[in-house]
């Protein structure tokens, strides 16, 4: 999911950056007072490698941008459902608390998710900036200090955008005893559920050989069908292991290597090309945000949603 958002945000920014700049030059953006969240005192060090600078940011400030990043790629109607906004606040606070683990200072490089800056949000949200920001900050105030715990310890809250119709159970119950498989078949109706990527055999082999040695594949390979085998899938249908030439890799590694949407995929072999057909967006563990939004629309609270997707968990104040 991090890769997905990393690719998505620049694409969202480019087409609206120019009109935003022109509008701002002519009229400016109304900078109305936003809701306030308390200063926390813990610090996140944010590195900007391009500008070769670092910035110290208060936990609470970082938490706002971290929550916003989960919401920018979803339909605008999310703002009509405060329980869904609270859910995302809870996820972000839990993940950030998990990452800090009792420390007072944390480098952003150790986080599995990153925030989006306030300047970028003003560009993305335009005239809605103040309303959306107030909605997030009000939700953060209502969930202030709350985190999802298992055995009285903050969990690493796995989530993704769209499941393949089922979420995945824990691959390591000792480490993640709260992950379970649940039916999310309404996700099949979501836009973007299916995605098709096509590679020529040459391009596919080049990707493999650029990243691994002794693959057993070369440009003279005339058929990939004989060189690729799906070895196993989990109970939810996500690929757990496949063999490509001499290589064994997980479905998650294959997803990351070819930058496809999901490790739930099928392969279709053609004469000189390969189609990769994915179901869902993300790794499939934990909360499906698209299904969670449906639940919020049906009147479920953020606590109901957490209990639906996780087991053996409690929502506690963990300040």
C-alpha cells in the first residue's frame, strides 16, 4: 500500500498544481482557523532527501498528515461518515504509537506509512481544505489517546484499500494473533478491484534478471508457461509462493517486484506476452478500507469495524 500511495500522490498533484498556483496568485486561499489538537511533545524527524534537510515535527502534527494520507485516495463521500474518519484516526494513532514504542523521538524512515504535508493538502483539497482539516482534527480529538491493543500492547494495524473478497488470516499467529480472515465480498463491486498488466516475455525476464542472479531465464526463453508455477495460495486466495525459473518467491515479493496491485492474481500466457490479472488493492491483511467505509455507511461505529476485522483486541487509552 505504501508503494501504491507513493505512485498515486504525484499523479494527483501534477494536474492540479498549475491551476492552484494561478488561483492562489490571483485570490489566495482562505486560511480560516482550524480545529486545534493538543501538543504532544513526542517528535518525528522528517527527512527531505531532495532538499537535503530535516524537520522536527510534533507527534500530533504528524498524526494529522498521516491520517489525511489514508483519505486522499478515497471517494469524497468519506467526509460524510465521521465514524470512518475516526477509524482512520485510530489506525494512524495506533501505528504511530506502535512505531514509537516508548521513545520520545522517532525518525520517519522507521515508519511503515508516511504523512502528506499541509501544503500538499491545500493543493489537493483546494476550497475544501479547511472543512476537511477540521473534520480530521475533530475526529482526532474524539479518539485522542485511543489505540488498538492486543494483550495490552499496541498492535501493528494492518490495512489495505480493497480486498479480493476475503481478508487474510495471520501468517504468524504468535506475532499477529489479532489478524483473521473475514468475508468482504462487497469489495468485488469497487472501482479498481480488477487490474490487468501485460508484459512481453522479454520485458518480464529482464525485470527478473535485473533483480536476481542465476534465475535460469534468458532472452532465448520462448515460453514462460513452462517456467512459472503457482505453488501455493492461502485460504483467502492470495498467492503465498510461486516459482519462476530457479527462483522461489512469495506473492507479496512478486507484487512489489512488478508493482502490481495485489498478491491475489492469476497469470494468462499468450504467444509472446504474459497478462497479470490482480484482484483488490493491497496485501489483504487486516482492515479493508473500502469495506470499512461500507460498514460506516450502514451505521456501524469505528469500534464495530475494528472488532469485525480484528480479533483478540481492545481499544484503550494508551497515553
